[in-house]
């Protein structure tokens, strides 16, 4: 049956059809693979971005340093409240001095 087909169509035509079908299959596989997997250039770009983010993250304070900073901020807040209590009487005295100077 195959030999009859070869004789009827011709060996050259069958080879052309075979090569065309292989090329079409290769093109479809290439298209499918390129849609499924990232290209090397894209992976390199993503790798550079991740490396940059990792370097930035290394400079950020860790958990213990953040805890120490929080404690220091709370201490500063208490100090500022203490200064505010000390400054109020001074501000009152200054306003009295200004009133006295304005009256004179």
C-alpha cells in the first residue's frame, strides 16, 4: 500500500510533505515552549532586580534593632513630655514679661 502511494504521488512530494510537517511541528513546539518558559534575558533581568532588592534589604534594621529603636523613641517621647512640662512655666513667665514691656 505504501509503495503504491509512493508510485502514485512520487517520493519527492512525500519527502516535501514530511519535511513541511516536521517544520510545522517544530514551530508549534517552539511557540508553545516560548509561551510557557521565560527567556534567559528575562531571567537575567529578574535576577538583577532580586539582587538589588536583597542588597537594599541587608541595609534595613533587623528585628532586634527595630525593637531597640522603638524603645529609644519611647524614651525620647517621655523626655519631650518632660521638657514640655518645664517649658510651660517659662513660656508663661515670658508672656508676662512681654505684657509688662508692652505696658511700659
